[in-house]
């Protein structure tokens, strides 16, 4: 039972890393075939966030949990701020003259 629990706790960071690496690979493939590779940005970000969160679960030492948790919160906060900037209406400067 302990092995099953250990594997279940390790699953988030492994899936997150796999998703992030797959997104990077697909972005490279898309760019090589004439695309801009922009569709996979959010998939990559979600995979990286899942990796950070999963590292909090598997870390045994408290300082590693704190470091992983801080990285997770910082990355999630930066993604949230970026999304808010994207959704905010853009102000156009008034034409001079």
C-alpha cells in the first residue's frame, strides 16, 4: 500500500514535466512547419505549474517543501498577473496634433 501511495504522490510532477516537455516539442514542430508555436504556451505553463506543485508533495525535507512551495506560488502569481494584463483593455494614446 505504501508503494501505491508513493507512486500517487509522485504522479503530479511527472505528468506536469511530461506535459511541459511535450508542449515544447510540439511548439518546435509547429515552428518548423510554418506555424508560430503560440498555441502551446498555455499547455507548457500548466505543465510547469503542475511540476512545481508536485515537487511540494514529494519533498521530504521541510526546506525543500518551502522552496518548492514558494516557486509554485511565485510562478502561479506571475501567470495570474500576465492573464490579467492580457484581459485588461488596452489604452490607446491620444493622437497628437
